[in-house]
C-alpha cells in the first residue's frame, strides 16, 4: 500500500466508495466523476503504479480485471449495446491516479473519437 495513493486508501477503507465488486485481488467501484451513465473503476488491491510497472507475476491479474469488467457490464445491463474498457498510462496518456485502474464505461453512445 502506498500511503499517499487515493486508491490504496479506498482499498484500506479509509475513503468510502460505492463498491460494486470485491475479492481478495481486486476492487470495483463507481467513479465519483462519471464520464458515462455507467463508469466503474476496477483496481488491483496491490499497489501497481501503472501498466508500465506491472510485474510479470501480476499478468493474470490483468486478465481477471478485464473478465470482471465483462461480468460487470452484463450486470449493469450494458453488455449487449456495448461498452468501453480503458487503461490510461502515464500523464500524457490521461492517467490521473498513479495506481493501475481499468475504466468500464457505457450506458450511452460513446464518442467514436478516442482522446
């Protein structure tokens, strides 16, 4: 855990969130500043700064995060009409919180433009 990381503090229960899923490896919660009707963040409980810093032993964790996103898309009723998964990496890639996280967005027609 990184003490100055907001997502680590959410994992630790120090900051409240609207949890939609959790297990021993990952936590999923609704974004406090949603960019779509459904905007869920899926994070590893282990602090990994970015996709660039993901060690090989956590590669299966990335797959689990993606598969959980598909499951959550179905649960949220957006699987059939479509959704977007995004991982921002680094400041120029749009990463604001330096803790690996996967965005699940949907519930409306999303822009065809990325960026």
